C-alpha cells in the first residue's frame, strides 16, 4: 500500500516499513558538523593569537619602561 502525500511542490511516496530519507537533511547534518569543526578551529586560533598579542604587549611595555629608566638615570648622572 503506497500513500502519496503532497507537501508544497514536493510529492512523497510513503510505503510501510520504508524509512523516509531526505537528501537535503543528510547534507545539512554533514555541513553542520563541518561548520562546528571550522568554528572550533577558529576559536582555537583566536585564543592562540590573543595570547601571543598579550605576550608582545607586555614585552613592549617592559622595553618602554627600561628606556624611560635609562633616560632618567642618564639625566641624573649629568647626561643629556
């Protein structure tokens, strides 16, 4: 016994004991998994880049502080 169902422009032939498969739904699941993996990789890369930027900002601040101290020490000893 076949049952024909019309949903919009889609015509579905249903028969007992036969699963209904939608080709698009399989692609959506695969695409969703791919999207999650890409998002995970991007978050990981973002975290790594933020950590590197923070390290470089600290190094720059330390260098600037050392230059200021050197300049002040030079002035105190009669330098320029």
